[in-house]
């Protein structure tokens, strides 16, 4: 197994500061904090750029492994309230690696066809193939958050879904998919500022939806739903990481490092040649 590389800027690995362990309380996490990191925005953005090549190298190794018969993959699952930075995470962190080795999926309100199936049906179809880095912008957790907040399912069905999620994620782990579950934790005040900036900028109108304001009325209910989901579905093989998201530079740096840490522990290697290298060199020279 590869050693943890230096240069990530955290006092220790970010997973040590961000993992939601037993007794975790979402209310105790300050969305404006920068756990484990003592630098400011300029230093954070510098580290983000500096670590891009290392993340890209690790991801390319995983992709090469998958192309050569390997079965492992990595799935980054992003949850958070509107404007918490999920889309920016895809652009600024996942976008720094080779796109041919990335699978992206975004989950919104289920379609009529999807409603005819169990809630995990649409997610199963988007799982990363061997060697791929998958990224979910929202996920199956929408089905234990929104229905709970709006009273669309009862407690029995909610518990069934928690169990189904735990079983599903255990199966993923057992089949070789490493799962990183991230809640981008933004404050209500910061969300208001970001929504206002969208309304002030014609180039961002497309990002705004009137329904965003309607959901703000249920803020405390959503926080309770996230707390319950984290408690009921966090496991040793599929832990939750709660990343303070009021500072985009910090949340991006933290998630980048969570990806790096996961890939370093997976330690993908360049596959050996499946042919005689010297013979191919001779053939090429003679061609």
C-alpha cells in the first residue's frame, strides 16, 4: 500500500477531521470553519492547484487498471443544500482529472418511470464501471431526505430505506467500489448570499429556481433529516464526511484530499505489458 503523501496542507489527513463518527452532531459543525487547516484562501487555492497532478496521476492509474481487467472503482457522492457547491466541486476538483476515466450522474426529482421502481433502481444504472471515478451530484439519499421533510413516507418506509441503503453500500464495497460520501454543509445565511448573487447576475439566472426559496422554509427539518441519515447509514466501509462549505476554496481542497487519500489507500498500479516489449520495439524499428 502506498504511503500517504505530504503537501496536502492539513495537520493530518482531512478524513481525521471530517469523518462523522459515533456521537456526531451536525449542529456542532460550523459551516464557516476550516477543520485541520490553518491557512487562508490564497494558500488553499494554491494547494488545490498543486495537488491536481497527483490526483490526476492516481486516477489515471485506476483507469488503466480497469482497462486491464481490474474490478475496482471509486465513487464520490455529493449531498448538500442548494448552492452548497456540488456543481463547482465537479468542475474544480473532478474536472482536474482525465475525463475519459470519469462517470458523472446528477439526480433530481424522479421521473414517472423511475417512480415505478424501487428508489435504488435509477442509482444502480449509474454506478461507475471498473477503473472509473464516479461522481454523483445528489444521490439515493434524496429519497430519505426530501420525503421525510415533506411527510411523503412514514417511519416504517424510512427505516426500510435506511436498511436498503446500508445493504446496497455494503454490496458496493464488497464488489470493489470505494465510496466517499460527502455532505457539503453550508449555512442558511451563506445560502441566502449565494442565491442573491444569482439574482443579481443575468449569467446565473439559469442556476436559480423559485423552489429554492420554498425549500429554505424547511431548513431545520432538512438538518434533522441529514443528521438522521448520517447516523443511520454511516458505516466503517461507507462513512460520511461532513465538509464545511461556506468557504468554497476550503470545501474543494478538502474533497480533493479525500479523493487523494482514498486512491492512495487503493494504490492502483500501472498494468504490466501484455506483450513482449523488446519484440514490439524491433517490429516498430523495422516498420
